[in-house]
C-alpha cells in the first residue's frame, strides 16, 4: 500500500539584538514541505535533528534558492536508509546560542547538548580553613584513625541507640573537618559504602567533594554537633538516626521596631483592577531529548543518558514527545508554548500590558548534582528570563528557588568566615544583573539582591511594594542551615524583611511577599524555627500591610491561610493573609503544565479573581508529527469554583477570610475537597482521588497550616497528588 509522507525541513537562524545580544529563542524558521509517495510504508519512529543535520542544512541554505532538487534527493536518501543515518536522529529540541549580557559570554553548545551531558561539577570547592597544617602522611593517618573511631562507634556496644551513635560520630568527625577538611568527603563516601546507607553511586552523589561533601565538611566544622545542630544533621542524614527537632520558643524581645498599630485594617479598594500573571517552577530542560526514554527507572527522564534497563539495552519503551512528559522537565517547545499562550489567554500585549508578573522560583532542571554547574544555572537563568522579557509584558518580580543555585539548594549565610560567607555571591550578582538589565528592578533593588541573597524590595508603578526573599534559608536541603539552628534568622534574611515591612507600614504601603519553598502546608519542606518566625512576621504586619504571600516549590495548585496569634485559634475572625502556591510549568511529576492570572485591585492590592489554565500532558504524544503544539485550556475560576459554596459576596476579595470560609464549606461538603484535589494536579489523569473523609480532613488541615508546627499536626499521606495517597 502506498504511503504519503509530509516532510518539514526547518532551517533555523538567529538574529542580533539591539544591545548586541543574541536572540535566545529561534526567530527565523525556513520551512519547506515536501510530499513523497512511497510504494511501501516506511517506519520512521521520530525525525530528529541534531548538529550534523543543522550543519548540512546550513551549508545547503544558499543552494536551496538555486537547486531545491538537492534537498529532495537528500531527504529521499534519509527516508530510504534511515538505519544508515540513525546517528542523525537524536533530538529535535532547539539549541539556541545564548549570549549573556551580564557575563559577556556566549555559552558553549556542549553545556546543554543532550549527547554530551557532563558527569562532574567543575566549579570551585570551598573548605573551612584548617586550624593546623599537617603533612600528607600525618593527614592520611589522622583521617584513617577518624574512620576507625566512627566505625567503632557504629559497630560497638558502648554507645546505645542510633541517635546517640550518630551524635558521637559527628563529634569525632568534627575534628577531621577542623584539621584535614579536604579528606572528609572521601571518608564520608567510604563510611557510606561500608555500612550500605545508600547504593555506592548514591553515596558518591551525596558525599563526594564535587557534590555535597565539601558542604557537609563546612557543616561539621561550624555546627554545634553535640547540641541542636547535631540532631538536625542526624535527622537529615536519616530519619532513623534522630527524630526531627520540634519548634522551639521564639524570643520576641526587640524583634519588631514598633508595636502593631491598634485596630490595624486593610485599605479600601479602588475599584480598579489590573492583571497579574503568576508563573512558577519552570524547570527548563535544555538537555531534553525527544524520543529518549520518558519512563526511566530513576531520576529525571527524557534524557539520552537515563534509559530504563527493564526494556533492554538500546530499546526505548516510552519515547519522549516533543513537548514534555509526566516524569520530565520542561523542554524548550513546551516553554515557548506556555509563554506564547500568556498574551492571548490573558488578553495582554504591547497595547494592553499586564500590570506585572511574579515568578516564585525554580528555573533549573532536576539534574543530579554531578551534572550541574554554575554555568548551567547561569545559562538557564539567562534563557528563561530572556524568554520572559520577549513574551510577557510588564515587569517580572522573581524569587530564587532551591534549584536556582549550585550546589543545588545551598546558600551560605554571610556570617561564615572568609570566602565561605560569599561562596554564592556569583549567583546573586548574576541574577541581580539580569533583572536590572531586563528593566524589572532599579539599581538600588539590584544592590539589595546582591547583598541579601537574591532578595530585594521594590515599589512598582501601581504603588505596591514587592518583597522577595530566599527561602533556601529555611529549606531542609540547604545543609548549611544546620549551623546555629537555635537562631531562626542566622542568615539575617528576616531582619531585612522586617526592616522593609516596617518602612512600608510607616509609608502606608501595601506589600506582596514572594518566595519559593512554602512555610507550611504539611510541614515537610522547611525547618520549624524559621517558619515560626515568619508566621510571627505575617501576624505583626497583617492585614494592613501584607496583602498576599506567594510560593511555588510543590509544583501543585495549593493555598495556605495565616491566622492571628500564631494560629492558636484558626477561625474566620482570625484569618489574616492567604498564601498562594502557584502551578508549575513543568509537568514533573505526574502533573499538567499550568499558568495563572490574578485580577488585582489597585487600591488594596487584594486578589478579586484567579484564573488558571493548563496543558494536558497526556495528549502530548498525539502531537508528534503534526503541525499542532500544546494548547493551554481554561481550567477554572477560583471565585466560580468556591464562592457559592463559601457564601462569598461577589464584591469581596479572595482574601484569607474567603479561604477559611472555603475550608468550612469543605468540612460540610467533602465533594468540594475532591474538586480542590482535581485542581491541585491541574486535572492530571495521574492524580489520585480524594474521596475519603480522612483525605478531606487532611486537606482542610493543610490549608490552615502556614508553619511547620501547624503542618505537622495534620494527618500524613495526603499532601501531594504526584503519587498515590498513603494516608488512611
């Protein structure tokens, strides 16, 4: 039977920008469509263009005009003998040449080439300064003795209990971190493998010097390993070692410059609304390979270096589509589809711009640490923020996420000695420069970002003050947080926030707070003491100053409510401020890609409506070989979804009182919880149902929990829709 094949040949070129940058997305595509009728069907799994094809088509660009027959001949050859040219079929994702206006460099192709993914991090390694200079033989003998002592503690019977053994081992290891710091990572890997705490590969990924070993060495050197710090460290290494420390009483003396004004109330609305887009967790994957395994056994899928052994060597069980998969991060084609949809969906453009946008962190893909680098982080920041500038009207106010650093999630407090306190300054300098270059923040805010770990405070053109902050300083995976855990603000991040909030109160300004890792929900992500401090800050400056709080991180559509008096009585009368968790653009894991827009009053800066759109990832496979791309569909209106059940006035904002009324309606009608659950995963076919009373009760509890202390009081096992529920 004859078969007709339509072939689209794409020749891509880039053009210089006005400021001598290179456009960071493909701006010109020459397309030639050729229809060939063959006598027999030809099975071509996926036509994939790589560097060889780009080179060939580039050389032929001039000849196309004079001799298009050459193209036909080459295409016929490729079709007739695809197996002979299989090396050409590797990826169809664009590999744009990016020029960085801050660093004044063009990133090399091998940084993101899916066929040349690195397996080591080339960046500088930071160790504590040793307190003595030992000779190499002496250092080797010393670390050998340390390993022997730790082994004796683990295997011996003189110290009983996992927690006691762990604390004692830390005390021994601390001397190594102080005397022979460069020997500590290898010793950690050795002990990890010896006692089979993880697989050999995981031991190296967690503790070798070029991943997190040097960071752990810093922690050992400066932490109080016999006290609270040690318990946090041991719980982080394994929950079977020590129980998680609980929230400690907060010393409120002198915390706030002024007492809260009597009868503090929110300002009246103006009646005028502006559109604001909320994007989160982009997780751009420039190494995404269409046709690679989307159902890998571990880690990030849709990578050429991560097959599934179950299918056999060289076999692909579930080829990755062009536009993304449930277990993969965002390919360029999905990223562009999402951003190109923002204007039409929100009714915005050059003649009718958005008021502003917020981005709640995580730009970088979920690579293992050995495959990450400063350059890869900088490339991703440059690419994503550049695409934002091209497709989103109005300023974008961004916070950093835990994946937006290198090593991942690691941010060092400035009070560490010497260069250790500045080991992430390269990152803050870079993003501050990009944000200022794009015209989103001024020089003063950029200087704040360089000083305060990427955080800044800025008053926008509508009169709203936006305060961003770096939530890595309460995130559990930032191991440097285990130094001086008795101080909930060891970094000084919240001191900066309080100063800015007090200035806003004095000036009569309204504030949005923008971060990444949420402060509560089920209490599994942050450390308890910093979130308790944050809750007190929200209480002090709400509802008259703080209008809304925004996070990302979970990738899910969620909301939290902050209450007065540290949440001791959680009712409508005490509801102060809502915390919105924005939907992610990435589908990882088992989610649909999402975009949100708020309708915001320009007087009170309360949200009066929230619109959410989604792209159905389950349908992406059907788009391969077509001229269609992902479509973002309207999912729901927050007011329409919950307003009637909450008996909420059409004229009232979607504030904390609204959300508490929604939770009360959920308690009366559990089907409303199932609706919330469906939206949580953005109507993903992979989301579990929430139809039991136990699930409904847990969801309501999570929504009322804005801190670790409150979140840990909720039932376990119903927090995330990314896998089947385990709660009962």
